[in-house]
C-alpha cells in the first residue's frame, strides 16, 4: 500500500496574540537552520493567544489533528469544531485539503447554515436548486411524505447515477471546485461514499498512456451519463439538463493551487475529438478502471453527523449501493469552480433540446 502523498508544506499563518512573537523568536534564533513548519507551530502553541503561558509539551486544546488515511488520498480531521474555526485552524484545514484532497470530519453535526458557511470558506456556492436561497440540497431516497422512492422514479434514477465514478458539475460550463457532504440519516448497512485519487492515478500511468492522452479532451454531459444507465431525461428535467452545450475538458488537469497533474475523467465524459466513438469510450472506461482502485481509493462508512469535503478538481467519487427500502439522507453543498481554471468552452450536445451557449451555470 502506498503511504499518503504529502504535498510540500507551507508555513501556517500567524496565530493572533502572543504566539507570533515567540514564533519570530524561534525562527530568528535559528537562522538558516530550516526550521520545519510543524516545529515552529509546536513552539508557537506554547504561548496561547489569550496570553499567559502553557507548560512546554502541552498543546492548545483545539489544535486540530490531521490523520492521513491509508490510501494515496484522504485524512480524518478531529479535535476541531467546523462551525467555530479560528484563522489558524482554518489555515490548517485548507492546507490539509490541498495535501489530501478528501477530508473526513467525524461527528460535526453541522446545521445547514453552518455547512453552507463552511463550504463558503472555500469559495462561492454553486446553486443547484431553483431557489437561490437554497444553498444546501438533500441527496436522499426519501420523499416529502416520508416514504422511499420507487425504482422507476426519475429522481431515484439520478441517485443511482451517483453510483458511477464522477466529478461534480463537469457537465456544466463552470465545473465545481469542491463538494461538502454530510450524513443525516444512514441505512443500517452499506451506502458508503467512495473517492479515488486522480493525482496518484495520473502519476501511476505508464509513459505511453501519458503521451497518448497528453493532447486529448473529452466532452461532459449529464444527458450522456444518465442515458448510459437507461435514464433518458428531457431538457429542463433537473439541474444539469440544460441547453448550454457539453463542455470540452482536457483529460489531464493541472491543479491551480498544488500544480499537480490529475486525470480529469468520470462517467460524464464522452466523445473525445479525434477518436471514433468506440475508441473514445474504451479509452475513457479503461482509464476509470485503472484509476479507481487501491491504493488510490477510500470508502467512508457514514455515521450521522459526519462531514466530508473533497476536491472535485482531482478526485472522482461515487455512492455505494444499499438496501433502497431503507432511508438515506445526505446534505450536499457545492463550491463553485474558479472561472480562471474550471470554465470550459461548450459544443452542441445532441441529447439536449437546443444549443444556447453560455458561460454561466444559471
Ligand atoms: C454527491 C454524490 C454520493 C453519495 O453528493 O455529489 O455524488 O454517496 N454523493 O451520496
Ligand atoms: Mn456527486
């Protein structure tokens, strides 16, 4: 099993209060000795922000703990309250997000407002519901009357679609930066969410494959991915079933913060220009098969109250099946991509009712 891949660490922002002075003393007393950021931080917590001093060896009680998962991606983050993070804790979380791409926060029990506020730290919220005030949406097989959806229902087929490896909103002109998911009601067994590391997948490709895909791009369409599982949806049938066209996105995406290349694929991808349909389909499914296996995957068995954030720019994810007679309620908040790096040109999508190019997701 490969260990966690750590991106180069950058120093944490100064904690307000007395810690700063001590940090500066530590750094300036050892010029040129290359003090590791973690050592600096350990020294910094000796002087808590509220003044006074802590005994050497004691820790700030809210020092978050980031425990890498035994896979190339993912970390479990504990000893923090996502609803009340100070600036230094936020910096630790943001750095961990870039290092690990998937962060699991057990037992946070966030309100919808707190979940939206947490997502909002990463960027603007991508609006998924017609009501612009609704910034968190349920991902659930439960209907308003409390009963569970039947297999032939439109929205149930959308849920089943989530069981294919994908990245969120790659079928929109502006693909997503990140997604936050929290568990509200979980089935008695199964129903995990699983992630796969497309940075590590790219790094593991043989040279011939890397060269083959270097200049290639694929179209992305939710009409396409749902049709493949027998769910043919008309324009206007829900978020993603639009007339803006199918975005064309390179198969290799360089991360705008870490600079790491990653495969950018998933079930919404189809129609690689320059390849015939069968070749395109085979290449894309071979890449998914290769990419989405250990040690590059992590499946999370949910407890109510757990929160996970992932980086849609460099990981794929999927829901795992469960007994659909049981209720599963998740709450989803999506962070919009940066137009500088997640906006793509679109082309006519033959499955859509019309083609009205737009660079806006709304
Ligand atoms: C999502 C998603 C998977 C799940 O929220 O974007 O794909 O396990 N969810 O519900
Ligand atoms: Mn998804």
